[in-house]
């Protein structure tokens, strides 16, 4: 007995047996053809596993984004502190870094009148950060770049969510994010 396979459009091939003068469909259709596709339970299980993996990934990516945003905001505050100190030294004038809510700006003494220099930055709008300051909202640099009127070390805090970065300025004008006294 000879078995012939006829090509069909789908991948399930049926075998035919040759009988005296004609072809008859063999009753042994492959098991793959009988069980083609996925059951509802299998598909549901795949989607549940994908949902769990997606939620884990979203949480870790969001945490990374928040940490990155906080670091960027801290770098921006540090840059403003350096800029205020540098302007005080270069222009031989008193300069102030002023925090007003979540906005930072640099003021320079111009014949006894504080004048705003360059633009101000809103940390809440740009980074979603909340700024804090202690003991005062203003850090004053004298013409030598030293912090004037220091009873306590000036500190600026940058907070996004539950995490906080602290920036300190020593009496000599050194700006640090580590080992704040």
C-alpha cells in the first residue's frame, strides 16, 4: 500500500491511501492538526505573567526616573551656588543666592542695591522638586567668595518624593553634598 500526501494551504497535511483506482482519506489525522491553537486558559496565563512582569518593570523604571530627576535638581542647585560664588569673586561684589519657595535666583550688589543677575529657576516646575533651606533662605557670598554672617552652616535640601539630597556651604565657600556638619 502506497501513501500519498497532497499539499494543502494550511500546515496540516492529510494522508491519502490508494485504493483500487481511487483515493480515500486516511483516518489518522496528525495530532498537531487536532490541537492547533491555544486554549483560553493558556492565553489568560500568558497575559497574567506579562502583566506581573510589566508592573515590576514600571516600578523600577519609575524609581530610576525619580532618582535621576532628584540628582539633576541637586546638580542645578549646586551650579547656582557655584555661579553666585564665582560672580562675587569675579566682580568683587557681594552676591546672594536667594530661595523663594521653590525658586532660586542670584542677586548682586550694585552700589548698595541688590540686582537680579540672569534668570531664576523654578525647581518645582522643571524637576518636580521641593526646596528647603536652613537656617535662612539666603546665602550671602562676600567679594572673596566666603560665606558672610555664618553662625550655622547654610544648607539647601532638594526633595522629590521621600528622598532628599542636602547641599552645604562651608564658611570658606566650599560647596559639598557629603559630610554636611
